[in-house]
C-alpha cells in the first residue's frame, strides 16, 4: 500500500514538473513575437511584490513585455490582474502595473484593472467579466507559469488564444527559479483540486459555503 502511494506521489510530481518545465521551455517569448497575429486583449498576470509592496522583478518584466507588445500593435487593450500578497501591502499589484504602463505611454483608456485576486484561479475568475467579449486573448506571464494559467482561464470560461513568456526563468537567479519550478509542480495539482471542488460545489449551489478565500 505504501509503495503504491509512493509511486502515485512520484508520478504526480513528475507530471507537475513536466508541466512547469514544458511551460517554461516551450512557450513563446513575448519579445520574439513577430506581430503576424493580432489580439483583442493582452492579459498580464501579476507575480511577486517586493520590499515595501512594490512590484517584484518578475511582475515588472511581465508588465514590460506587455507594454512592448502593445507598442508594437499586437493588441489595443491591456488587462492587468493581481491584488495584494498580504494585508501589509496597500496598493494592489494590478494598480502598480497599470501605473507602470501609463508611465511608459500606454493610454489609461487602453487599460483595465482587476485588483482583488490572490491566486491564478482568482486571476482568471475575476478577470472573466473584463475580457469575456474579447475573441482573441494573449496571456503574459513567466514561462513556468503559463500552462497552468491558461488552464485556469479555460476553467473560468475564458479560454485564451495564445500565451507568451516574459522570461524563461526568474530574473532574480537560478536558485529562485528552481524553487518556483518545484512550487509550480505542486501548484498544478493544488489548483486542479481546488478548481474541481469549486466546480462541483457550483453545480449544487454550494460555493457560498466555500467562500471566496477558498480560491486564494
């Protein structure tokens, strides 16, 4: 019995690592997109917030990649999504991302903001009302995160047309990249479990009992 459980755990871990590494290595680089495909909306997922609640290097790179795509005419609309990491941070990531884009010359009228999410599932679910009328959506995030993010948006009813990575690995070092790949492997299954439970609860009208924090 223990051997079977260990084998199951091993297989799940390998699948999770395969998803994270495949996403990181096989996803297209945002800066390498040639512009032959146009999109209605570019959705930018927030990452970490650094010291004093400012954008972490990964979130800044994701935002800069989206700004570059906008400037090259790949889409007329940017959607920023991301809340706060904890109660000590007062300015949501999405608000800071939008401010960074505006400072780079993106008109405020071309940006929408979802600033209440704390997880990828919430990014997707809370953003649905902003992008449900967009036929072609391009998702921007770090490479390791993209496949899970795309699955999350499909679960929320807003499948994306394309994905691109702002970086293959984390900009703040190999060690941090390795940690996040392992975390992503675990998050793949964690998200799958939570999404399944939420969907089942939704069928019987029991999501209020779960509460919004269930998807944090």
